[in-house]
C-alpha cells in the first residue's frame, strides 16, 4: 500500500517504507481517543507544555524523528470538554524560541486568540501563559502556534480540541483523525528547509510522508453494521486532502465544527484544505472478512492509498442503525442579507500571478506598484502574496477592514492566483453563500473556506466579536509570504 509518494524533495525509498509497513502491527486509529488524550477535570484545567522530543512517525528500521510537541506527544493531547464549560489552559513554553497557542475555530475573547503581538505578547522560553475561555460552540476544533507557524506547526506543534454536545448523537465510536504530512529525510529526520522561496511562491510545503494521529497508518479493523463518528482535522502546512472512501458513502454532519444538514458530498469524497475540519457519519456496510481502501486523490498522478478498512470476521449487527444524524445548531447569529454591508477582497500574487490576473481581466497596476511585477524582487523580499494589493510583514498592521459590531456583512472574495487558498477568519464563523455566483446548496457555516484558483466566493457574517482579528491564508508558507491581514471589529 502506498504511504510515501514522490515530491520535489522526496529523499525516501518508498519501496523500503512499504515493505516495512506491511510487517508492523495495527495502529488503533479507531479507538475512541488516541494516545495522550486529556479530559478536562472538574475544574476544567489542562496543562500544556511545548518542548522538543522524539516520536516514531514511520516504522522500523527507520529511526524515530526529532519533533516539537505538546506534552511529549504528536499530536498533542486531545482536549475534550463539554459545551458551556469554562476551560483554563496552563501553558508552559520549554522551547528555545517564543511561541503562542491559537485555538483555531473557537469563538473566544480577542485576548485569548494567541496571535503574537496583535492579541498577546509571545510566550518567551521558560515563561508561562494562562488561556481561559468559555466553550460556547460544540464541535471539532484544534490548537496550534501562530508564532512562526510555518515551522512550529510543521515540526509537530498541534492538537485537537473537541467540545462535546450536551446530548450527542448516538454512534458506536467517536474518533478523531488528525491528518498531516511531513517532509522527511532518509534518516527520518524533518527536512530543515522551512520558509523555502519555491514553496512560498507555489503551493506551500507539501511533504512526502502522510500520518494519521502522528503515525504512518496501517490496516485498521472495523465491524459490519458499525456506525462511527469520524472527526477529520487537516493539520498539514499546505497539503489538501481529498478522501475517497470507495464503496462507503460518508455523511457530512459538521464543517469546521459547525453543524450542517446531513448530506453526502459529490462523488462521496471529502475535501479538506489546511486547517479545515469535517465531521462524518461512517456506516460500515462491508461484509465480514472484506477489505476496503480509503485513498487520497486530490493531486493528479499522485493518488495513493491512505489506509485499509479491514472488516472483522464477525458483524456487530446485521444492518446499519437507523439513528438520527442531525446535530443541534450552535448559538450563531444569522446575518441579514437585506441590511448587510458589502466589502470586496482580492487575493493576488505567487508564481504565475500576473498571468492569472491578465486572464481574469484584473488591473495589475496596484500590484505592480507593490512590487508584484518582479517575481525575483518578490522572492528576494519574501513578499509574494497580496490581499487588496498589500503584502503583510508581520501580525501587526493597519486593519484592512473595520466592521461595526453586531452589523451584518457580505464579503466578496476573488482568488486571482494560480493556487488554492484556505482562507481563515479568527474569532468568527461565516456563512458560505456562493461560489462563482452559484449559491451553495447548504449555506454552510465555516471559519476556513477553500478557494480554488480563479474562484470567486461570497461569505456572510455578523461582526459580533470585538477586537483585531487575523484574516489569512492557512497555507502557512503563503501567510509567511504576505497573505494575511487584520479585520477590526469595533
């Protein structure tokens, strides 16, 4: 089964990896909670320590890998709390550089958002910081640094945050898969070429080794008639996953932590850009003793088999259960289309950026004056990506938009580049209204929307959370190259 595939810097022997993988034991990826899980105690206090460590990403005879991690695990501990709980995270930085923790997708006070210099002073080596907020939304969220995230996340600093519903839907197992990829050398050490100009100007740092919950996956055992709630989180710097579950038809019940009307996606495939989450109902419809392949098919000619579902010889039940799938909505305020104020945002830059703008009939004058006209100049300055003609140089900048609190807004976004961009807004969720002027069938709530090259997307939100909020592409190399801005809610 293919686990490792060729990329521009694939130094590994795929054949050696695959032979070795076939000899290893099963990885318990369908356990209710993976190793290192933390359930907040009666005081809702969790301790997290960022440090260096070693972990086994790939099977023997390859070495274990030097990583950066929370509580000595990759992923960091899965934090599970109840909706409505107030949680305190006592964070200890034992790295040799500053860091923060951003609680991705969580609607929380601005001071707890974990953006260095914008919402808090970075946590220095040896220092501590207390994060504290109420879990107002149930759903699947995650945490990661926002300080030099292109390297800190890429070295393993991330974990899941699961906020459980007071009355969850009935399933046999509730499972989290944190998907990630790594750029490994032959020694199984992480390649040090973070912030590479080629990655930054193209599709980001795509690795050569894919893991689920910090391990290269092998076969997993399921039972006929079983129902699983599968929480997918894409923690990769840049890789986009498109999972094909073969003869299974996963039902989407939540996107980015927010409930959606249960539905099967086109071709039954599940697409996750970096930072996105999808909750699925996965009914095990195979026969006892059979095998089914889950593949990742996003990149043409680089498709590979991610994992095999191996059916046990005995069934759990003769047919899949007929249990309700619909989740209770979270307390989000519905934007008003009648009174909404409209803003437009344009993303430009990157390799072939001028060509795409010309094809789309977009005036490149402002971009030329910003230095976009010379790709070599862009690479030298590491300013390669622009939002409304501006390339960010850090997290603190003048706001690109100022929104009045509790007003409704529609933001029309144009991706005038040759590359995909998962666009993330901190502190809020938004309705995805349309793509290329076609209304979305489910008007899904999201906090990260994946935009295809040359695509136009409309979103709507109520600006109900005051503060200065990051708005950026979650391909971390694109963010490093300038694709981020600040939206102020007053």
